[in-house]
């Protein structure tokens, strides 16, 4: 998973980078096929805003959150992305069961 982290009107400190990386690791635990992630951290007056776009095979997932605290905004963002990734994974899962499926027997 490639991570591109940028700051808008904000310096991305190593602590913020580590926090975002650790939170996004939870998403890669649920879904291994995340190609890349673009995260933008920004400050507008008193609002701390976080936006992220996940590129997964067949789709791009986008979420954004805004809060007074940057760390809580990152938490809310990862929760949103986690729900989107799980939903995407369920949509594209193979629903054909091979083991344990009921087979019809031919009537003679």
C-alpha cells in the first residue's frame, strides 16, 4: 500500500504521519488489495479537516471528516473508510460456494 500524505496550511509532523499510518493499517488488515492511499490534512480557521482517497481494484473510495481536533478527525475518517472497504469487499466477494454447497441429485 502506497501512502501519499500531504498537508494544506499545515506541516505534517512525524507524529501525525505515524498516527495516520497506524490507523490505515487497520484497513489493510480487512482488505489486502489497497493499491494506494492519498491523505490530505488541512486547517481552515478552527476546523481540522482530513480527506482520503483509497484506490482499490475496480473502484476509488473517498471520505472526508472535519473536527476541532486533528487526531479525532483521523479516527472518524478511518472508521468511515473501514466501513466502505468492508462494504466494497462484500460486494465483490465470490458468492458461489464450492465447499458445503447443496448439490442437486438427478432423479432416476
